[in-house]
C-alpha cells in the first residue's frame, strides 16, 4: 500500500519503522530539514520536505494516489487541516492524531466533518494500558481482545513460584483456572509451547483468558494480593489527566505530583477529584512527605526517561509493590525487569494500533478480517484477532483435526459474550472472533494458519 505519514516525530517514525517492515511504500513529510535528513539516513522511506498543511507538499508526496494518509504531527489543528487537504486531494483513508480531550469529546463529528477513518491518541491509549495493568498488579503488561472479553497478560515467574518446574499440563490440572500460556520468553528465545513444556523461574509468560479466570489464576499462584486502591503519579501530563480520570472511575484514589505551579493550577480544573501536589517528585523528601510509603502503585509519566526510571526505583525501595514507567527508548527495558515493574511506550502502542489497521485494510478477506493485532516478545510473536466469516477453512472442523502450521496456536474463541479457551473438541463457527498466536508476519489472513509452509 502507498502510505503518507505527515510528521516525522517519535510517533511518525515509530509508525514508519513498523510499516516499512510490513513492506509498504512509505513517504514521510516534515517541515524540518534536519529531521528529514536524519530520517532518510535511518529508514528506507521516501522523505518530503514541506508543511503538512500545504496542498502542494501533499501533492508532491503523492496524496492523490495514497491508500492511507496519516497526520501525526504534534499539533491537533495541523493534523485536521492536513486530513482535510488529503481527503480533498484523493487519499482513500485518513488517520489523524488528536490529543486534546476537548476535540476527542467530538469524535463522531470530527469523523464526519474532517473525513477521518481513524483517530489515534497516544496519551489516551497509554493511560488505558496503564489502567489495565493496575487491575492486575502481578502483570507486566495487559492487552485486550474482542472488545475486552479476552485479555492477554505478560507475567514473569518469580523465584519460589509454585509454577517453577511444572509442565503446562500440570499447571492446568493443579490450578484449575481456564487460562492458556501462549508464549514463553526464556533468555533470548520466544517459544510457543505445548502441554509438555516445563516452566522455570525467570520465564516471561503471555497468558490468555477471560479477566475473571486470570484473576483466579493469579490468586491461586501468588496468594491473595492487595488490590490497588491508592496510586501516586509523577508528572501532570495529558497522560496523567486521562489516567487519573480512568482510575477514579474505578474508585482508586489518585495523587499527582507536578513541579510546575502553573500546570498544577490547570490540573485542579481538569481533574478536580484528584489530589494535586506542587513539588519535584525526583526529590526523595517530596515523595516521602506526600506518602509514597502508603501508595499501592507508583506511575512515572514525565517526559524524561531517566527521571522516570530512577524515581520508580526509589518508590520500589520505599515498599511500593507496583511501578509503571513511561519510556520513549525501549533499550531501557532491562533496567525495569523486576517483579512488580511495568513499562509502557506510547509511540509503540499507537504504532501497533496503526499496523493492525493497515494490515486489516490490505488483507480484508471476507472469510477472516483482522480486528486487532498485538505484538508479543519484543515483536517476534503476534497475537491476531480475526472475525471469522463464511469461507474460512477452519469453520466446522474440530481443532484436533485442523492441523495448523508449525508455530501457530489458536488461543481463544469468542462467540457472542462468551470467550472460550479452546481444546481439541472446539469448533469455530462463522461470526466467531478467533485469537491466533504466530511468529510475526506469518499470517496475513485466517486461512494462512492452515496453509502450506512458507
């Protein structure tokens, strides 16, 4: 597909890098010459210097023949003008990054007035992921499928865990919860295991199941863990505002520590139920004075990766069970790999969302369109949700007889409101949502899972 990305910032480059790996024809537009030079050296994409709001620049980038135009600059207004111009010039599908909560409250109006196909908001998506993580404090990461009916959770097996030394068959028998281990990361390897696979402490597991089943599993494995009731957030960013709203809707008390007095005054209006503290959270005495020792979770959301990581480490030393850190550079991941640590990267969350959308457009087969896609194990494995349509090869065949390709695992089937962890007798029907785990790039549509080896 021919794709134009307006805005070569962190989000635009992350999207470009992901779509380039998918084999698409990418053109990046930015008005900063230094940025364009850097991107042209880093990525195998066409670069176009100019304003995203200028129709001549968009024509030069090929908007008349574009399958998708993505407006992802820092400015909501620039993105909306770019979207309008691109639509008028003939781009088929329009994606716009819109971050302001006031604009987002008018989503349907904007879709119709501006001609948007998809609206992306990295800060809001980041806040949603953090709120899901805080519902499962034992988890490293939480993603959902089938509109929340099924969830996939990253969990690292700690030292002394009852899981250490058990096969997956023994785990299912001993703990009873209907969850499925879809991927195991061990050292540098990412494995899609079978029932005879033996778990060890230090393994990072991707677990699939309904939310209630996953809670029962964690209770059985780890014992009763105190629910998160009190969260301290470092930094008063847009993400912090979205997160405070989401947590308070769930009955969680939130404290935000922000160093700018002017921003604190804005936060008091934006999130009136939240306790807002004006202070520098990188200073130990500020956190101690504001009650870090009594917090159930600490979330670091400033724009400085180093400040976020170091302050989260201090929070762990103060006894906080769960820390979540926003980072922009993935190479910091090894610094935050202990029990109770989670890391989120907003630009990667959005890039994953966009890749799923583009793959759905380019592979919208009637027998199995892609609904969502989540990358696991550092992008080496994918969990894809397909809506199964008439003509899919898997319909009506018990899974024991389906014989999927090597490395492919059908991990969940949702039918109506019910999500099933499938076994050999499960039969997929037209209209079901099937979550399939496979090596990255192997599956373009649902019929690929039983196709010949490639």
